[in-house]
């Protein structure tokens, strides 16, 4: 049961990071470089956490 929870949570985090990258691109189009760098950092952090949860779900394999 925990494996499925970790898989769903990892997918949600990957999707959330894609939203951060989309917003980063929209801020780049507005030439707001500081906000886009902040969003890029947050997106990379969220994708790193999702990667670790996906790895944990792989270890939980029954």
C-alpha cells in the first residue's frame, strides 16, 4: 500500500514541477529574470524530491 502512495506522490511532484517550469517560462517571456530563476530553483528542488520518492517506491517493491 505504501508503494502505491509513494508512486502517486512522486507523479504529483513531477507534475507540480512541470507547472513551476511553465511559470518560469512565462516569467522569462515577461523579462522578469529574478522571478524565473527563483521558480527554476523551486522546480528543480521539487523534481529532486519526486525522484527520491520514486526511488523509494522502487525499493518498496513487493
